[in-house]
C-alpha cells in the first residue's frame, strides 16, 4: 500500500490540491493529510500550528477565519509553478476525491479550545477523553471535539 504523505509533498506544496492531484497521477490510492479547525469552525487542511512555514503569512493556523486562511498563498514557498495555491478545507478534499482514494486524516491540536464553542471536553456522543481513534474512515489523534465534527462530516461518504 502506498500512502501519499501530505500528498506528493516532495513534488508539490504539502496538503494542497496540487499535491493531492499529483499523488493520484503518480498512482497513490491513499492520501494522508492533516487538519486543524479555523476560528470560525471550518476544518482546514494544514499540518503546522502556524501558517509560517507553508504560506506567505504568519501566525497561528487556528486563529484566522477560513476566508483569511484562504487568502494566503500556500504554494509560492515551494516554487513559482504553485503560486496561488490555497489552503483547502476538508470538505473540498473529500468532495474532489470521493470514490477515487482513501483519505487518512490526522487531526492536529490537542486543546479543546479548538472547538468553536470553546469546550474543553468532548461532546456527549463521544467516547470520552483520550478516545481518539474512533473515526472509521481513517482519522487519527488530536482534539476529541474536532474528531467528532470530522466523523459527522464524513458520515455516508465512501473513499472508494
């Protein structure tokens, strides 16, 4: 099994649609990606806690709104051919690749404050603190509140 870690991240800017498209073109049928929650409650595909390394911006990846995050250039740091690449949402990725690839989602952030309502504990439907690997579609780790949101968002979607 070949899993494209953050897409074809040796050949295109990590966690961008360009990297995921290239990974599929290269024959990968499994994508690994990383997600955080934006300040306005959108699940965004970015690895780091900050946008400094992979965009032309600076600051946290969870502080800005989705609109502010998507104004950033997530491709120029890698090369001129990728200028203008944007930070995608998980919904965009799932819609684009539905039926073509397995998506393995690493949920970043271990602080309940990432939840839109600032809860420090998981929602009642969750298995409890420390119960992270419960999403059957390949999500792992991180904030229980975000895990729950992703599980509900992926419900009914098939990866192949």
